[in-house]
């Protein structure tokens, strides 16, 4: 079994270098690494050139979904493994993915690894919220092994996920997404809805996410997610991800600036981030 690790990147050469160094230390697995440069203007090409084994693809600035598709076209492995350029593989990372697929050779099995913040970072309260709230990751809803969650596609996290190339070739990432968010979930939905995808969670296949996110990024991040959610619904109209009905009315009430200010002053930091995130998500929905 051979793994093809596909990494889209854009103007993060120094972080990418650490990412590649961590991957090259992996042992006991036959693998290749494919870096897809999505229109970088920094020294990404020079960094990748230092790793003779790494396959380098340069494309005009498009989108990370397009980059992953192009990487998959070049892949020669039986298994495609997607990570981010800011994901630092822990020892045994590739072996854990390979073992999970060996135990579950059926084409429908997709293996989800675990992504957590790199402890070297100064992890702020907003980052803690992102990890525990479900807005970025919702691992707390999963147990090791095959998930019984009714909507497993919602955990199709491209920061750390692998699948048979034969399964990926049936669908691939949509080119309709032009912003961050939902393009991975949308692919996961098609794989589940059309091809019976089964999600296997392997927490020991761990990646450290080296990406500092300040609280000031909340508004732009969540507005972008809101716009992408609308795009998701246009592509998959049978799936509802934007709140409607009573939930929408309640969210509009609790995210009113006066109510939100009250929550910020008297409530917990986590509660404030929760409703502030919904406020900006809905703002993004209106922008779409």
C-alpha cells in the first residue's frame, strides 16, 4: 500500500518547510508527498526544492479544493491523504492511516485523523473555543473506530483525512467554492450520499495545527463561513445548514448587539464567542 500525501499551500513557505521536515521523518510506510502551490509569491518553490523526494506543482491562484484535485491527478498512491501546510505530523502519523486502511480495505472507508493545536503556540481563549465548540472541529462527538453519527460527512476535515484514490476519483472537490469553508464537507456529503462513505476515526493519527488565530479574526472568519454555507446549500439544496424558522428567530434575538453586549459583560467568554460567531455567520449569509 502506498500513500500520497497532498498539501495545498499559499505563501507560507517557512511553515511548509517544517511540515515537510516532519513528514520526511515518518517511517515504515511507502509514501510520496505532493505540494500544490496555489499561486504563492514567496519562496515556496525554493523550500520545496530542498526536498528532492517531494513532487511540486505550481498553479495560478485558484482555491485549495482545486489544488487538492490537481494533486490527486498526480498521485500514484492507493491512498490519498490530505493535510494542511500548517499541519505538523506526529510520529507514527502515516502508519496509523495505513494501518486503518489495511484493516478496512473496502473502498467506502475514509479515515479521519486527529488535529489539535500545536502546543508551542500561545493558545488564546478564542482558539480554545474553536477546538471545543464544533465551529472548527467537533472531535468530541466521535469515538475511535467507525462513527455512528447520522451525518458523518460533517467530519470530512481535510486537515487530516485519507481515502482510497478510487473513491476520490468518483467525485473530487467542487470548483464552485472560492472561499474558505464547506468545500470539504460538501465533498464528504457526496461521498456519503452517493457512495456510502463510512467514517473511521483514528485519534492516534495526529497532526499539530500550527496556526495562531487571534480573536480579531472572528468576524472575517465567520462571515466567510456564512457565505460558503449559502454556496453549499445552492449546490446541495436538500441539505440545510443555515438556520431557519424558530432557531433563526432565536439566534437573531440573542445576537442583537445589545443582548450580545450583555452576554459579553455578564456571561462566560465561551458563551460570548458562541453567539458572536453566530452573529457574524448570519452576517455572512446576508452578504452571500
